[in-house]
C-alpha cells in the first residue's frame, strides 16, 4: 500500500516560533510599514478597477466558453485578465442537461444508500472560528457522477489551460507537468431551495501558520519577505510543490499543490443566492503575510491564524481585503468556476434561497512528485471506498451500492491516479 505524504509535525513551542520569525522577518524586510503601504496601494488600485468592471460588465470575473478554450481560442487579452484577477468562469464545461443528470445521479446515489439515515454530522472544524452555517457539504467522494467528471476530457482541458497560466519552469527546475492533473477527490454541496445560511467567512486554504514558519513557504514568498514586492509573481510555481502543512489530527488539510481551486455547478445558480465571492487580486497574499508584522498585532499572534485551520480574513485585521470581495456572475448547470490557490474567497449568506445551490468541487492539481504521492493514496482509498487521507476518516461509502470502482477508470483517470494508463 502506498503511504500518504507525511505533513510536517506541529512544533510544541509554535507561539515562541511566531515571535522569533516575526523578529527575523522584520529585520529582513527593513521598512515593514513602507512595504505594507506599497502593497495596500496596489490592492486598492486593483479592487477599484474590479469594481468598475462590475459596474460596466456586471461582474469582475473573466469568462470563456469551454468550446473556445478547448479549441485554443483563449485570447491574450483574456489570459492577461485571468492572471490579473486570479479567477475564471468556464461556461458550458458540461452541457446543462448533462450537468442536471449528474445532479440527479448524485441524489439517487445518496438516497439509494440511505445517507440521511447514517449521516453523523460534520467530521471536523476546519473553518475554526469563521462564521459559518451548519454545513451543506456532503462528505461523499466516490459517486459515479463525481469520478466521471474528474476524469473527463472537459475538466482535463480546463485544468491544462489553467496550469499553463503558471510559470512552471523556473529557478532551474521544471516544477510540474501542466497537462496531467492528479485526481483530487473532494466533497459536494447540496443546498435546498428555501435554505437560510450564514455562509462562510473570507479565508484562503492550503496553509495558514505554515506560511510564516516553514522555510519552503518562505521560499515561495521570498520576494515579499525580502522587500522586493515589485518582483513578486503569484504565478511562479517555484518551491510551491515543496511545501507541506502541519499534521493536525482528524482535520481537513491539503497534501497537494493546487494551481486553482474550483467547482462545477450541478444546478442553475442565481446571483445573490449565497454565492462565492473572491478578492480578485492574487497579490493580496502579500497583505496577509505582512499584516501580522505591524506594531498593533500581539507579538505571538498572526491575525487570527491557528494550527489546522484555514487562513482567516477579517474586518479587524484586513479591512482593505474584506471591502474587495466580488461575486461570481449568474451560472447555469454545467458552468465551472476557478480561482487561484492564494485568492481570498468567501460564501455569502442567504435567506430563503431561491432555487438549488448544488456544486461538486474539482480543483486543478498538476502532476509533480508531491501530488503523485498523494494520488497513490487516493487510488488506495478508491479501491476501499474510504475517505481520502486529506479529509476526516468518516468512510461512509465503503459498502455503498453503485459507487465508482477502480475498474471504471479511463486513461485520464489512470494517469490522474499515477497508474500506468496502458493497463
């Protein structure tokens, strides 16, 4: 059996390490306030431009039809805008009828296996103190609808397009293969009409405390921590596949490098109905990293950061960023939305939701050594029907009827799990 990649052990004295690293980084940067002001100026300018795009076009999110993307018709102007905003809507990734059929298949899979009778509630507290409603997230990974989408030509074409927005050959190394993405099983969301939800507070995933304390993360953000913000490129993959997260028991984590997070709509999704928002400025991570170094933050704190939790964005510590959250546009079933792995995002609250709000989470995680190791563990979990290693060990599907089997993998699926596609 393949071993799951081992995350870094959380140091017992991490509070003291926070104090030590903040002193080190302040010394390294020099004029922290001056650098922070430079970052704020950039972010405020980009947020103002995004607001103008909303007024003029209805949304700050760039969009492309899947057929144009697959045909290589993504223009230079579109690519520049995606890199500026860090997000993208791909219209018609799947046909609307096909996506609605996936949704119906998911519902049958849940009903036929009596999920409502066996569900035990949320398996972790990954979102920590963020304001959140009772989750509408289902810890289901191995339905045929999910897996067939993950190994589909449609998703593969989008992943390759997105991965190629990154600089994956730098610092004398090829960091990943952009044209093969590993299968990263994640959950699905089903939100019923009439739902009232508090949503989910603004945050980023994949590394919180680690971004300051671990040397690999410091390498990723070296131009920020060396006071060379003008040289910082959020699209440079250098050192990103080398980073790990702290090993905190029975909580959600991420053992892969994702270029983009994403989901595909399984229902029509109306504007204003508890939808995804992002701060469409990939460079905003610099604000997050520098804010704890300012004088008004307690010396052993990082603006709400805690082990094993997402990286929170709050009105108290990050008002510029909270003011920049921009909504996705209205979607049809089959559209997919994607956002850069550093991009700050939230889910808006809703009262008496109109229509369904169903999505399945599928990211872009290009093939590299780190991702290959996790893909091997995913293959083991698929064969057993267990929860993937990055998620709480709930294991609902081990004995479920009609779940996807490893014998159902096509060439894309075999490659995405690190298997020989010729088998």
